[in-house]
C-alpha cells in the first residue's frame, strides 16, 4: 500500500497542500522545506513503486578548469549513451554550473525526479558539495569522483595505481630524479595521482625534491604561463616529469622547449588521459590511457543494477588504465 500524503504530513508537520506542491515540483515551496519533505517521503517509501524510465547525465562545472569541452568528456558521454540504449533507456544531458543563479533550483529539480536514474559527473566537486546528492529520489552513480562518506555508488579512474605504474616506467628507463607537474586546482583525481607517485618513489627509495614539484594551472595557456614563470628562476631540472594530465604536460612542454630544453634528450615527460593531441605533439606524448567509453558504460550498468536492487550496498568501482609508450620518454 502506497504511503499517503496525509502520513507524510503527520511525520513532517507540513500541510498536505504544501507536501503535494513539493512532490509535484511546483514553485513557491521553500527549498529546505522541499528537501525535508522529499527526504521523509523517500524514507517512508512513497516512491517505492516508481520505475527508472530514463537517465540524466548531469555534468557539473565548478570552475571549468578540469571539466571542459575535450575529447575525454565526449567519449565518456558516448559510452553512457551506448550502454543506455542497450538497457532500453533514453539519455538526457544536463549541464550545470555551480556559479549560475539557478543552480540550486535546477539541481533540486533533477534530484527530486524519482523516475530517472542520475549519473553525476562530479569531477570538480568536493565532499561537502556532493552531500546534496544524498537527497536524490532515483538511483544515483557518481562518476569521476568519490565521497569519503562512502554513501554513494561511484565509478572512477584507478588514479593512484596508474601513476604508481607510470613512475615505475620512468625508473625502469633509468630515471631516478623524477619531478611532478602538479595542478594548482585541487580535485580528488589529482590528489590520488600525486599519492601514487609518492608511494612509488618511497617504494624505490628515491627522494622527492620539493623544488621539482611545479604547480601549474590545468589549462593549456595557464600551464604554459606558470611553467614559463617557474623557469625564469633558472631552477635545476629533473631528468623526467609526471604530469597530472595531458593538458598540463602540453603547456609545460611548450615552455620547456622555448627555454632551450630538448625533449626527451634532456627531460622526459608522461601525461595522463591519452587525448588525441598526444599523437601529434612534438615529441609525441607518452601517457596513461583511460578507457573513457568504458567508464561511462560501467556507470550505466551499475545504475541499472541499483535500480533493480535498492538495498544494495554502495560500491566504489575503479576502472584500470594502460600506459602508452611514445617518444617523450627516453631511456638513460
């Protein structure tokens, strides 16, 4: 027997009219009131009979320095759409920006739709910002991020292990003095990648020189500008660098070459993502290939699973990567 609006009214203290307006997404209901009502309705089982009829892929930008219009995200969405068709579900793409005046309203509308499954591309969000998604009435999977609360199903890249293995590749090629091109914008992915590098250096008993960790903006122009500024001080340079992503690597490579550094004869570089530009850069960029479509397809498969089994425990799924050897790494 479906829970009645009267029952929700008794539990929350709000009038049946207010509850009806909130559950039907009508304007005029205070945001906090609506969230309280939806939370109570979900707990009481008001939405238990609803079926997932479609998927909303929600791409959320906070600053746009990481989530941008690159082939990485195009391929991710393509994987989502392919797997959704196999499951017989339509995909709706929703682009949100936390700075927009209607962000809260649009997000609340998405989270209160119990008929849809939500794939939230939360790359740029922190733990606190992801808390909002706990109120989602339909099944939810976080993509490319993970909350320390362990309350969400999540599909992400195996960041730490990937960078650990890339550091080992440099070591196998004779490099002992290995630096790091680190994003000045902090996200979980970059945090874990740097941790993988640190762990590998520790396991190989190699020291990390803080002067060889260079903080660069994760955009092409920004990383070039910041690397040029760093090189003005004529610092000693390592024989190799790992970069948080390919974009940072490209900008740094341009700056190094303009300052007379020969790549890879003097400095080797490994990126992360395997963007198409890696194959046409000079030198071509060795990098870590992320199976972007599989990341999206895995997220859809997990969404379908939890839609049919709402009692399942949250899973943190990490998709493995592949090192792609090109010209930017030299054996010494």
